[in-house]
């Protein structure tokens, strides 16, 4: 397998920069996921690693070797695309063996490697079928099998599950996770689906507007977001944000309040030093309903959705702010019902009012 190192990687089309200086190290055998909203540059960055897009500036190294100018076939990389990219006139066996055929491998070598890939992906019974006879999930297995037989240094996945329905996505997500453990391979995976990112990744790279917002393990990013963008992007439903006044500071704690929030002390980690206003972030799952008049937050129910094991409540706080609460119970809330919420201030996050990590600098 291999290590990857990206140093000040940039990509422009004319005067328009889409990748704006990415620094990143990916360890041998690590499963790294690029995640972010549409247009953030995650697929472009993956294609630059593969060699399908030229690098405008910066250095890309694979196992310590600079590969900026190497063609894709010489980088030791295999890529799995969203569209499967398998040949309809070939059988599964021929599709999986295609890269080996082009490389001039012997019949015996092809048979051995195709059989091994089919065993790993549990598709031995599909080898003599054609793509038209396969489901979407089976076609994606074929595309992955074609990558496996090449024994690449790095596997690249570009939103490979986005064409599948919800049930198949879950199945294939588990299969890709198993495949990573079986091969102990270096994998880089692009997705807009945060569930895929949170469940598959050893390391998540959150991108916005061509810049890296934060790099870390899934739980690091969930519990310790570096900025408001990461805090709002990861987690479903999204984190709630309240504009608050900063009334006093003591060490790393600040006392905050607004018209809907009772005064409370929240750790600020230096983000709001010297600022009279801030933004308080509270995850929907970190609040609970309490008796009227006893909560930290006060509001009115607009709508509630009962999802069996969870109830999601859309509400409006006293100051007019929209707020989402997610309770780990099947409970009925009526529209117009007054609701008080409590939460542990230690689980809240405080950001500067002008927190905009993607602003030019």
C-alpha cells in the first residue's frame, strides 16, 4: 500500500481557483473520506490525485515520490467511479480482468486474480453474466473487483454509492468497510453523504470552497468542530445556532444569554476573545424537554415528526429563532404547545459571531 502527501495543492481554470491550497497527509492503510457540499472541490481533488486532472501548483507525493507529472497508469492507483464504467458487451469475468488483459497478463494470472476478487466480493456466481443482468449494487461490485485485481497502491472512490437506493447503499457501505479491513488498503473516498463519511472513515477531510475546513477522526469532528461550518455540516438534523450576547468572561468560560436563553456559562476555547457577541451551537440530540418555566430555552412547537425511536420537533424560540430538537423517545408534541428545553452547557459550542473559515485571506 502507500502514503499520500499533498503540499499546497491548487487547481485553477483560467483565473478561477477551485482548489485553494490543500495540505494533507494520508497514512499507509488509512481510509480517508473527502466530504463537503456540492461544488466544494472534493471530486476535483480526487481526480488530481488520480492524474485525471492536472495540478496547477503544489506537490503530490505517493510513497515519497513526486508524481505531479506521471500519467495515471504509472501512479499505482485504481479508481471506482459513480457511473460504474463497466463494458456492457463483456461478461463480469471479462470486465474484472480488463486491466490485466491490457497489461498483457497470462491467462493463468487473470484466472487466479479474478477468482480471488470474486471470492472477496462474494460474486463468484455472477462471473458469466453480463452487466444488463446485474443490479446496481452488483455492477458496483464488478467495478470494485476490476480495481482489486490490479493490486494498486491506492484505491480512489468517487461517490460510488450515490446511484443506489437507500437499502443497497447501506449494504454496499458495509461491504466497502469489510473490503478495507480485508485488504488493509489505502483508500480515499469522496461523498456528500455524511453517514458514509462517519461510518467508513478513519480520517475525514471537510472541504468548503476549495479549502480544508478541518481534518480529524469522525468523533473528533462531531464533538470538537473547529468552526461553525464543520459544526453545521456534520450531524443530522443539523446543529442549531443561536446569536447570543457575551456578558462576562472568566478564563475559558463565557457567560452568554439572549431573549430565549437563560444566562449560562459556556467554554469558549479562545474563539470569542474580546467580542461582545457570539454564536452558540447546540445539537438537536443534546437537548431534552423539561417542565414549563424550568428550562434554559423557551419556545413553541411548530411541528413534530415521530420516527419510532426518535421524535424530531421543529419549534420557534421566544426570540423568533427556529430550533430543532431530537428526543430519543416516541412522544407526542402538538403544534402551538409551549416547550422548555434543558441541556448540558458542556456539550454546547461557542463560535465567534464573524466565524467564516472560508473567507479569503
